[in-house]
C-alpha cells in the first residue's frame, strides 16, 4: 500500500471522528441548554469547552484541516484519478467553509468566560453559537462525505486515470 493510501485512510478516520464529535455537540449537548437553562449550560461550557477544549479543539481541528490539504496535494502529485481528486477537492472546499464558520463560532464560545450569568444575554450568545456550529456541521458532512466518493475508487484510483503530466 502506498503512502498516499495511508494518508487518505488517516485523513478519513480523523475527519470522521471529528464529524462524530460535532454531531454529538449539535444533537446532544446544545439542545440540553433548553432543558437546563442558559446559565447552567454556560457553566458546563466554561468547564468543558473552555477547559480541555481550549487545547483539544484547535489542535484537532488544525490537524484535520492540514491532513485534508496534504492528502489532496499528495494524491494529486501521485497522479490520483479524477474519481478520487474531485471528492478531495470538495473536501478542501468543505474544510475552508468549516474554518470560516469556526472563525465565527469560536469567539462566541470564548466570550462566555467573561459574560455575566444573565439568562437573556447567555441565551442569545448560545443561540448564535448553535447557528454557527450547525453551519460547521454542514461542512463536516462535506469533509467526510468524500469517503462515499472515494470508497469504490480507493484501491485503484491512486494510480491515476488522469492523463500523464508532460
């Protein structure tokens, strides 16, 4: 198996894990704010997202984005097939979109550190964060969606059906 194959496999695995974590936040954690209230949820977020999350989220997000770009370049240089390159290029676009949404969501979450425990203020901030997180989730599906396109072409697609470079 080639380096490109293993790089692709690791990229798919890491982005799949992150998409799962993002889904957990969107489907399980964020809806909890409506049951326990914005003050209790903000306190949870301060301990969780603004605790270990200050290191884990940026490190994993930056690593995953770099993997997508490095994998795309590596497979392109290795004359990857059109069937593999198209989903990878879509994954690059999804990664850029995800990063843009994170640039909007992260400052909202970070602002909870210094926000007083006023329900209306926290509810508005958490609603804005939920919107940008959902927008990121769409990008996560784009990044991981390339698995569907690559799956059948993975064993043969890395050798290239693209015209040879001059």
